[in-house]
């Protein structure tokens, strides 16, 4: 299809269907998008791209789906956006999300919940809810999300699409509005591994504006197309954790098929301290989020956060302020850092034995929009995604089929800077269906 027609059709579809799904907060003018399309040359030529509303795009509202930044128009492009534009990517708009990326279901946006395009009665997952929903609904080819403890992987799993959380430092965070700076990563969401790899190859790499970025070699897109043989796969032992057995069985079925086809060796692998991961993650996030949000005091950027944010954001701001008080020093934040390093060491040990670790992305299927979930249960949605975030590893969320007509996902985790191998494994599993 000619690019101009593709864009017009996509915009028509969004205008018709997104009233219900609510995946976009900002949609650019058709004539501006068409103008960009005329100069769309490079690796991303012709690709329509959605951007999570916490990543700065010059001239567009980057509201973090919050009343606090409701009228904030980014004055500059995040590094990932600069790179996307240079390679001809066509940005069509800003996607909905959980407010300030604090969430798991897409329900905490100040501008209304996003619905799951697979079944509109269900949540799409979060916090990159709009990005995953937009890809799943066919509103864009690729979308950018951010992942601190699971926010790319969780909604990708719930919406039946592919999402990559890169290793910490693999992608520049310059221009990303922080949730927790020691854990946040920007990454791509798309319908297939190839498009995820393509966008990752464009945004990855050292950036002098973000000193935490690492010099990691560029992934080779041709390599990713080739199935990977003779690897060792660790199936994560989930003993002691709560999860839906049906997701785990589906995952094992898939991995056994892959093992037969490609000669992969399978073994069960145990990681200690998994039961502490969520309890470790939240104090870190609360403290870093509290610190990062001190700039939202109503003077320079938007409105005062304490006066305008929703309940989940306030829980973290007030909780973070408590934990940060001098009298608690060493009790929460420092203990959390200690467990973080224990979990990191568990992964390092495991990756001496296996090439990757597989487990479910989420412990349960998407829930119904508005269903009452306790905060503990909601925080537990991240039980399988948080460990690799704490360790800084790369991880992929891959659709593996449906249970009760709702999508389920497999998470594949590889060691730091092993994105090429991770994507090859993902692509090999994906191609079992072809
Ligand atoms: N659900 C997690 C949280 O609320 C993850 C958020 C994220 O990865 N941005 O913190």
C-alpha cells in the first residue's frame, strides 16, 4: 500500500475505534504526518510509531497522563525520538499510560482507562497501556514504552503483542520523565519480533546526554532472522509463588516444541530471593520517584504534584518521603539495595549455566476493568518482571496463545547486553507458528 494511503487509513481507523479503546492522548494533524512521510527515508521508512506520554517529543504534549503535566509541551526531543526521526520513523501521537508510569493496568491515567483491544471489558495491562493497545489494535506499527518493573512486558502480554525491556543502560533515558532512574528503560512494542528488533537497533547505544548508557555492540538484524540452535534454556522454578497454572503449562508446551525443533536443552532453574523481589522493588521506586518529582512543585513544570496527582502517585510520593526521612536511613532503601545485589548475583550465577531463563510474564490473565483488586495483589502482578529489572537484564515478552480468549505471554530473560541472542530466541519461538 502506498504510504500516504496507509497513513490516511490508519488515522481513520484510530478516529473510529479509539473513542472506545482510548490508547492515544495526542494524535498529530494529518497534514503534518503526511509531510513527515514525504521525507521518510532510512531504517524506519514507512513505519508508523506511537510514543508513550512520558517520552519527550518536541512540540507535543508529554503529560505522563497526569493533570500535573496536563499542559506540558516538550521543548525538545528525547534521544530516542531524535534517532527515530533520523531513520525516517513517522510519529503519529502520544499514547495513554498509567499516571507517571505508576501502575499495572492502564486504569490510573487521569484521562480515562485504556481498554484491551482483544476484549474491551478487560484491562490492557500497564503502565505502557496505550502503547501496547495501539499496536494490538493496529493503530501503529511500533510503539515506544518504558519499563521500570514490567511496564513494557506486562501490557504486551495482556494485549498479545511483543515487547522488549532492554538491559539497563542499553538505551538512552535522556528525555524520559523518570519513575525510578536506577531501573527505568525505554523499549519497543510491536506485533512481531522483527519490528521490535528493528526499532531497538535504531534507539540502542551510547548517548553522551545520558551517562548511564553503555557501549553495547549493535545488534545484527540479519542474525535475528536465523533460528538459534543448541542453547540451554532454564525454565524458572516457581515454587512458593502464586500464579495461574494454565499460563505456566502453555509456556512449557511451547518451549518443549522449540526444544524438539531446534535441539535446545531444557532444565529447571531455581533463583533464590524471588519472593523478596516485589518488596525490594517498591521501596526503591518510592524513594527515587519521590526524589524525581520534587521538580513538580508548581513553579517550573505544570502543577504541584501533591495537589493534582491521583491516588497511586500520591501513595508513592508520601511513602517515598517517609522512607527517605533520616530516622529510617538504612532501614528500607539500603536493605532494598542489598537484596537487589543478591538477586543480581543469582542471575549472574544462573547465566553461567543457561543461555536464557523463561517464565510467565504475569502471574494471572488480565482482569476486568473496574474489578476490585487489593494493592498487594496489584503489586504482585510484577512478581515475574521485577527480578530482571532489579538485575538490569534484558527481557522479552512474547505471546504464546490464549486462555479463556485472553492473551498469555512468555517472558524470556537473557544476561545484560545479550539483546541479539534474546531476540533470536524470541524469533525462533515465534516462528513455530508459521
Ligand atoms: N507496575 C510497576 C509499578 O507500578 C511497574 C511500573 C513500570 O514498569 N513503569 O511500579
